[in-house]
């Protein structure tokens, strides 16, 4: 039930806040804030309850689950479920929800009721996206979170808000419709194979699809998630939307909405279409690298602070995409930490820009400068988050990007080298940000109020969280580990007929895969030979000594893969390729590669 | 004819009597509230009579009419929609200085024609129903005789509808000449025996498609739509967009499924081309309109294109998807035109986008209703339109008609653009440039307001919990197979 509360609280609070705002704006603000805090407390409590049992719970898939029939005619269920992946993202959602309400306290003065209605509904939509595992429900929530976001941009945005809002809506809608077609194709393919109409995600895993169909269906999902992520070259809506949105809108967009794309890739694209994703990996990783470099380059070229931060998102989310499609445990864990850390650091960056704009009424670097002299606290905090964004060790973003780079290097050093250039470029735009906005002479002779107590509270807590992730990310990695393992197991899972064109015989219903998936028939390799299947992921300190299973970057890498060579001696004879590549069916290239290594 | 025959025909009989009673009442005592009340009572009784009729279906009454669950479902739809139109029209007509009472007689007769249409399985009753519907619509479209644009709309509709009826008749004649039958099931038997290959049958079906195409307003038979939508009074436009098209789609399903003409390769091809052309042309042309009624007109062309995708998908799922889409579309267009009717003043209808600028900040409830309707047209979740689109795409995917689905997906993304234009205007914070010169917004009539609230409720109910309606539709569609 608590899962339903997580969605119902913001929905109900949004409606009530919208109604009471006519009488008292303050009541609407407090109500929204309390709803967000309630959601946050609820999710943190679930985390605390769950955390001591991680090793036990990794046996069973969900921390919490609710499943009631909804539209029986289509086999649609109201099926919510939570695992470590969604738990952390939901917690992040409510955290940034609190922040969004607080920073709107003074910025938003018109249409307060409708603003909070939209803000809370977009939060509810995002939470529903993270929790829904019935694909219809997921699509429902996916579309639903767009509308309040559209209003947030179109009504409370800046100069070109209508253009930005419409562009945002069109991009996401078109890609969403492609996903709908893909979902339905999967739905009918599942029916053709099993005779059961269902949108249930656990049941749909392992649905047999002909390879070319699987690729097309995978691309349908990928289109929706890549637009949200956003992946180069589908990112063009993002700078406009981020720049024109009000501060709370930017925080929600950068901190949460983009994460739904990454979440979708982790939750749906990899587990549902492991083979197709494998074949598509070279393209995806290539585009990820392009996004990292292009985003960093364009960020350097901006003079509008919000645009600059927006382009850094393109660059950082490139790392997420890279990590996901490299597909090794380390890279995926890195992508996940990047998701969380980027949500906090970039969300706060937008907030800082919002604070600068509120005080100076400009976001243009050419008109700023010398802020340090008048608002030292704000500038210092700004420096902190810029440093986080460029990946200073000790702060959250560093951990994520480092893990991604490490995972990539194991598979394909060239890609890792290219991605590292992106990290380097981030130093340039980061320093430009600080130098042009905060340093220099105070040409305008601004005398501005420094951070208020409310702002210090927000910014300070964000700093603490970033430091925590940067210095001790283990709790996050541990929480994510069971979810990561189930993804890994599907990627490495028992060979199934799904890679062949022939559908599975009806005698072997795919439902029976579920227990198989959760406890795979193959024995994990002995300690030291690969990452033990049930041990939570650990920091990279020990990773150097542990050869790692390589991901599907191998399909492209012409270089011998170091990890693969050292793994092969311990390979159990029944499943040689599986340990070389976590992907179920080796492509001819990958097979060549592993053969060559041995 | 025995008593069971009368039982199943009760909805038609009640509606026919209502027309007579209302006409007599007008003759003796001219009163707008009385006339409207009598009409609503008649419609309500006709709706209630669906239940006794449901106990006796399916039943062939004379060779002309068949009352089965399919017909009953559409009866219910038509009666409910007409009920809503009357409620809207009452407030609308109150503001106009015309003879108001005859409007209701015409409306009831038009609804009667629609009922005959969906219950017919014979060329004669088909044509009869169609003409009853069309002839009353000419008069309804031109009802506000003081408006030139309304007269133009009526004339245009008259000329084009008469021409298309001629095509339809000629097509029927050709099919009859070749097969020797006018009954749909008998036709199916003839076609199955190889009559399908004959050139006259093909030509006849092609001519009939013209007739269907005109009434459904699909490309290339759509030219009347924007002018009639714009010129006719808002409640009449609502009626044309919902009831008239709905009844026509019902007979399209029945004729093509039951006569076996749908299995002709040629007719599938023709409808596929029409569907693609409608989706593309409707959505593209709507982009360039500044008149909300014209936007809705072009959007209706596109929506009928989507409906034809469901028709193309075929089978029980295609028919059910089409019917669900149509149900959703009827609720939505009624709501959208209801808002237009509620905001229209005696001089002119509220039809320019500028009329809606900043409506949310002045009339939040009305603006939210209109937003819900526009989002439903765009197929956004929580609304009936979303599930309709979902069902249609599902039907298409089950039949693997990928090219049509692809066109549907791309064009509905284009479609979003013009719906959003209206939505943007609704929530605009800066006033229109000529704000000061505009007359103040008229008060929303109580009945119209209630109707809109009810329609919005149905819209969200269909979008969130459609199980009840889905079951009804599936049961109804089983009559076709």
C-alpha cells in the first residue's frame, strides 16, 4: 500500500493546494511542502527498513509490490513494484520535490494554486514512472508527467516559453508514441508465443522475438528514452526547455525527468531486449561519446548560464548512456551513481542560477561578474557545485563517472579515452562559469543580498548529500546491487530461444522463466574470478585485482579484452561464452573475440 | 409483426412519437422550455426502452431492419449524444432571436434517421435513414437564418450531400444489378460465390465508398467540412460531428462486415488510401487555421482517418477499437463544441483562438473542460481519447498494418501542435491586444454547464476505467461476426 501512497499523496495534495490557493497562497505552499516531506520520509523509511536485508532480499525481486487488475479486457494491471533502483530514484524525486517547492517560495507569484498543482502532479507522474512495471501503466504515467511539465514551462517560464514548451512536448510525445507501438508489438508477440495477453513486465521478459523485430521494438523503446535522456542528436529540445523553464521546472527537468530516460533504459531496454541491445551497443556507445564531447563543447560556448548548465546535462547523461550500454556491472553501477549525483548537482546548479537571476535579473555571463565580492556565500556554493559537476574527487559525480570510465576501459580503452576528453572539457566550461560569473570586478557595483537561511538550508543539505555520495557511495551501490544483479543475470542469463527466429514451443511457457531468472542454474564463478553474484558491488579500490566480465562493448573492440583472458580458465565447461560476455547470445563478432582470446 | 417486433423497435417508435408530440405542442403552445423538456423526456424514454429491447434481440424486423446488440449500442450512443446536444442547444438558442422550437423537431427527426441507419441491413432502409438524417441537417445547419455564413453552410451541405447520395444510389444499383439482392447477408453469400470479382460489383462498391466518404468527411470528400463546421450553429456542428458521423461509421461497419465487401481487396486498398490521406491532410491543414471551429473540422477529418485504421485492422478487435474510438470521439467533440456554444454570444460564435486567450484566468472551470477535451483529441492519458488511440494502435498492431500505424503515430504528433496552440491561448497570461474592445464573456447557462461537467466526467471515466464500456462494446461487436 505504501507504494500507492507515494503516488496518491502528491496527487491529492496537488488538488487541494490548487483549491486552497485562492484563499491563502501560503497554505498552498506549506501543503505542497508537507506533502513532499511526507513522501520523502516514507521513501527514506522504506530504504532504512530495506537496507539491512539487502542480501536476503536479493533473492526476491521486489521490496514492495501491489498488483490489482485494472482493465481486464486488455490484461492491464495496476502493478507497482519497487526494487533498489526505483527506491533510490523515488527518494531522489521527493528530495528534489522538497527543493522545488522551497525555491518557488518567492519566485512564483502568479497562479500559485495552479503552479503547485502542476508541480505536485509532475512529481506524482515521475514517481509513478519509477514504480510502474505494467507496461501500459508505465506508458500512462510516462505521458501523464509531460502535461504538468508542459504547463510549468509554458505559463511560468521565461521569454520564449511557449516555443520551448511546445518543442519539449512534441519531441517527447512523438517518441512516446513510438514506444507505445513497440509496447503493443511486444504485447502481441507475447500473446502469439504464450496465448496470454499481458503488459506485465516480469512476464514479458524473455518474450521470443525474431532478431530484426526485437531490434525494431527495442528501438521504439530506445527512442522514447533517448529523447528524454537526452541522447545526441535528439537533445535539441533540452537547452530550450531548461533555459525557459522557471527554476523549479529546471530542477525537476534536469534532476528527475531526464532520469526517467536512464531508468527506462536500465529497467526495460536491457532486460527486455538483451540481444537487440547488444547488437545496438556500438551505435549507442558511439552516440554517447558524441554526446559527451558535443555537450561539453557547446557548454563552453554558452554565455547564458542556464543554457550552459543545460548542455552540461547532455554531456553528463552521455556518461550514463555509455555506462548502460557498456553493460558491465561496474559501468552500470557507475551510470546509476551518475544518475543520482547528477540529479542533485545539476538540480542545485539550476537553483544557483535561479538565485543569481533572481538577484541580478540576468543570466548572461557578459553582464555578470564580480559576484564574489557582494554575495560570497552564494558564489562559494556555486563554486562547490561547479566543481562537483566537473568531477572533483570526493564529490558524487566523480564516483559515477569514474566507475563508468573504469568499466568502459575494461571493455574498450579507446571509448574510455574519448570519454575522458569529455571530462577534461568539463574543466574548461566549469572554470569559465566560475571565472565569468563569480570572479572579476563587480562592474555593476551590485549590492545584493546573500543567501537567506532558507537558501542556505537547501544548498547546504545538497552539499552534504553530494559529499556523502562522493566519499561513501557504498550504501547507494548496495541498495542498487540486487536490481543490478537481476539485470546482469538477464544479460548473462541462460540461453533461450529468444535469439533465434523460431518461437518457443508452447510446452515451455515463458512464465516459468521467472524463478530461473532469479536463481540462475549456472554456478557463479569462484571468488576472484569474477564479481561474485551475490556480493554487493564495491568501490573500485578492489576492482583492479578482480578481472571483470566484459560487456558488449566487446563486439566492437578490436583489442584483446584483458578481463576475458583471465576469466576463461575458471569458466565452467557448460557455459563458456556466458562469462566472457554477459550477453546471452554472442554475436559472431563476440564469439570470434572470445575464441581469439583463448 | 408481433409484439416482440414492436419491443425491439421501441426506441424508434418512441422517438418518432416524440417528434409528432413536440410538433403538436408547438402548434398549440409555443414555449421554448416546454418544447425542450418534451424533447428531453422523449429522448430519455427512448433511451430507457433500450432495456426491454435488449431482452428481445437479435431480431430481424421485416427484411429492412435488424435490431441486434450492435444496433442497440449505437442507439444508446446516438440517444445520449442527442440528449446532450439538446441541453447545449437550449442555452445557445436562448441567446438568439429566432423561432427556437422547431429546432428540436428537426433534431429529433435527425436522430430518428440515425437510428434507422444503424439498424438497417438492407439498401432501402440504409438510404431511407441516410436521407432522413441529411434532409434535416440541411435545415439545421442553416437554422440561424440571419447569418449569411449559416445559409452558406446549409447550401453547401445540401448540394454536396445530394450529389454524394446520388453516387451512393448508383453504387447500390450497380451492386443490385449484378447480385440481384439488396440485403446485406444475402449479398455476402453472393460475393462468396465469386460475384466479388465482377467489375460491376467493384464499381458499385467504389461508388458507395464515395457516399460513405462524404458523410464521414474523409479526404478527398472532406471539402464541405470546414465551412459547415464554421457556419452551422455550435450545437448543430456538435450534432454533425458526433451523431451523424457516428451513425455513418456504424453502417460502414455493418455494411462492410456483413455484406462481405470488406474482404474485397480493392475496398481495403481504397480505405487504406483514404485513411492515410485523411490523417495527413487533416492534420496538416489544421495547422494553418486560426478559427477553432475550423481546427476542429480538420481535426475531425484526421480522427476519421484514425477510425479507418481501426476499420482496416478488421476482425472483432478492429470493430471494437473503432467503436470505442468513436464513443470517445463523440464525448470529446460534444464537450468541445459545448464549450464553444457556452461561450458564444448572440452576434457570433466564439470561434477565433483569440476568443479563448487567457480563459483559464477568467473562467477556470470552462478552460479546464476545454483543455480536457483538447487533450482527449490529442490522445493524452486520463482522457477517453488516449484509450481510444491506444486501442486503435493495438488493433493495427494485431493486424500488422505497420504503414498505417506509422502514419497515425507521426500525424498525431503533428496534431498535437495545433491542439497545443489552443491550449497555450487558454492559459496565456498576457491579454489579447484588443482585449478592451471585446464584449464581456456571457454567463454559462446552467444546463450547458451541467452537461459539460457530465461530459468531462464521462471523458475521464472512459480514460481511467473503461472496463464497463469495453465489455458492452465487445458484446455488441459479437453481433457482427
